[in-house]
C-alpha cells in the first residue's frame, strides 16, 4: 500500500524565500552597523591621540617659557630672548594626528643668531616649504629668516635662524607654508600660501605671557 503524500501548502516556498530574505537583510544591517561602529571608534581614537599630542606640544612650549621665567626670578643673567608662536585664531591643524602646531624662537640678546624649535608641523607637501618671516616694529618691509621643510630631524633638533635685524620691541615672527624655496617678500608669500604660526609683538620679555 503506497503511503499517502501530504501535499505542501502552495505558500510555503514563498514563505521560506521571505524568511531567508529577511535574514539576509538583518545580517546586512548588522554588518553595516558594526562597520559604522568600528569607524566611529577609530575616529575617536584619532581624536584622542590628536588632543594628547596637542597637549604635550603645548606643555613643552610652556616648560621652555617657565624655565626662563624662573631663571629671571632667580636673578640669573639671561643672554637670550624667547618668542612663542601659535596658530592664528581658531585655526585647525592640517594633520589632526600631529596635534596643534607650536613654535618657539630663541635668540641671543646681543646678536642675531637664533633657533626655531617647533612641534606638530606636518612635513611640507611636494612643491611647498615653510618660510619664517621677521617683521620689525618700523615701516621696514618684513624679511625672510629661513626656509625649511619640517622634516623629522628638523623637528627634533630645531632650525638655525639668522635674524635679518635686531629684534626690537614690537617685532614679530610669522611662519607661512608656501611655494618651494620661499618668496622674496611677505605679501606674495601670504597670498600664495597659508599662515601656520604667528607670534605676538615682542615686548622685551616673554612673548605671549
């Protein structure tokens, strides 16, 4: 006697297909959500690293200034001056991974030799260089101090600077990222590049304090 076969409901294949489609959709949505979560976590880590490096850079600059201020309070014979360079108001770092850029120009009070120490500057892109400008307090035109690329070795040891004139009260420094090799005057340098760092006018004491 043959077994009687129970006929399958006609809607069963459609129901099975619908269930599989729903399962695939759920898995796809979970994959998209997980991918977005991982991307968000990665961005949060990058932002945290950038904030930490920016704080470390600022702390190093403050330490340099604090050491000089302490020495002055102790009556030490200071034979050098310092000017702190910081980003123009509200500017964001070009590379968040490096944190906020900063710079310190240290020069001998009795001479024109100086050194530029900096942090948070990305290496100059192809066809570009950093150029440090010195603007005196009088009507004389700003003069170029040095052109460099912000390589790792320069960031570690600093960049030697020959000041084009004595630093009188009211003088200031401006660092511009512009064309390779630098410009001959400040106006085309600023027009064709971007101001990365600038100091307050030198007041004959620690700048920016």
